[in-house]
C-alpha cells in the first residue's frame, strides 16, 4: 500500500478555514429585512450591506485562494 500524502498541510488548512469564516461573516453581514411593496426599508442601501460585507467576503475568498496556493518553506 502506498503512503499517499494530502497535498495541503496544517497551515494551509488553517488559512482556508480563516477564509471560509470571513466569507461566512461577509454573507451574514449582508442579511437583513428586504423592502416590500407595502413598506420601504432604506436599510437595504446601508454601507454595511453594500460596501463592508462584500469587501469582507471578497477578502475571505482571497484568503482561501492564498491557503490553497501557499507552499510550505523547506528548512
């Protein structure tokens, strides 16, 4: 039986986990009550929902990509 090694090490998995957490936080910050025909909700255009949350989610995706592409330094 061959000894197959998983290509991603512990630090890579840590970076990927941090990235997924940031993506989740970004999506949670985007949540909120929608506008309906009966009631207009101006909160749908808040800075948190259209600037901050997507930025956090984008950074999270970038961290996931970094975690996948990162190489361990050999000593």
